[in-house]
């Protein structure tokens, strides 16, 4: 009987150790604004400790980027979780982890690193992204994060336009579709469309966008989609480079 109990315990332990984490269905874009000169310190902390501790507590590292603009001190990253409830449990465990508390304290001996944190919760748009491909490219690509703020009631229209036309037209111009999210807004307000593209480099990005904007097929699709009215109120674009510890590069 004793041998049987030991065998069963060992089997359960092996299953728990080798069990695959549940796939992510709930995502978070986190933006860290650093105090002057502190971005390298923050990146060292993420590279050496934070990303591993995230994984330890059931979070999925999707990608990490910094803007290409000069004198920036911002880190953008996306995490994935199985659910909203899993996200809350993971962060609670992470913040209480003695290893994290020690790392944070040691990294801030010479002063606070972060001045402000912003966060957006999101889900993958199932019509535009079936699965995130964590491909590491060599050489590294230039990434572009684009956010579309839409006029009232027009979210289905932008999804239809991207589904039926825009993504394919991007690819025709040499842009790579990486992932498309819809944000989760308070009080069930209309989401924004937040997505990531990849380019070979800045020159390639400019050439691709010039070609896209002048493409007769794009102009035709845009005009047809806006017969009942404009769709997009405002677009924000940020060019970013992946960090050396980003799963997506």
C-alpha cells in the first residue's frame, strides 16, 4: 500500500510539473514610464528576473518593445492569461513572491525606476487573429502598434474592412500582420482596435505605407466601407523595436 501511495503521488507530481499552461484568452498591454535614465535598469530587471517570475506565476510573455524615438524612457509589453480571474490571481501571487520583493528592493537602491504605469485589457479579435505566432526574426523587425478610435457604433465596420480587405492589402505591400486586439472598456463601451504590424525597417515601413495609401484597391475598399459614414475618428501609431528578451522579435 505504501508503495502504491508513493507511486500515485509521484505520478500526480509529474503530471502537475509537465502539464501545459492553459492558452491565453485575456490580454494586457502594460506601459511603464520610467524616471530619467532608469529605462536600462528596468530592462535589466525584466531580462534577469521579471519575465521568469511572470511565467512562474502563470502569465504568458507575449512581447516587449521600446519606442524608436530618441530619448524615450518607456517600455511597452503584452502579457496573456487564461482569464480575467487568472490574471488577478497571478498578479496577487507575483506581488507577494519574496523573490520579486527582493529583486524590486535591490533594483531600486539608487532610486525609483517607474514614474507611471498604464494598462489596457484586451481580447484577440477572433476574425482578425486566430493565433499569435511568436516568431523570432533574424534580423529583428521594426514593429508598429496602431490604435483605432472609432466613431459611435462603427466597431463592426472596421472589423469587416480589415477582415475582408485591409490585412491582405497590408501583406501585398510587404507589411506583416502580427496580432489584432479589441480593448475591453468600462461599462461595456465600444472597444478600440489595437493591432501590431512588423516591417523590415523604417525605410520599408514608409515605402509600404506610401504604396498602401495610393493603392486603388485600398481606396475602393475604403470608399465602399464608408458609404454609410466615416468609421475612424482617430489613429495613433507608435514605431517600436523589440527588446532582446521579447518572445516576439
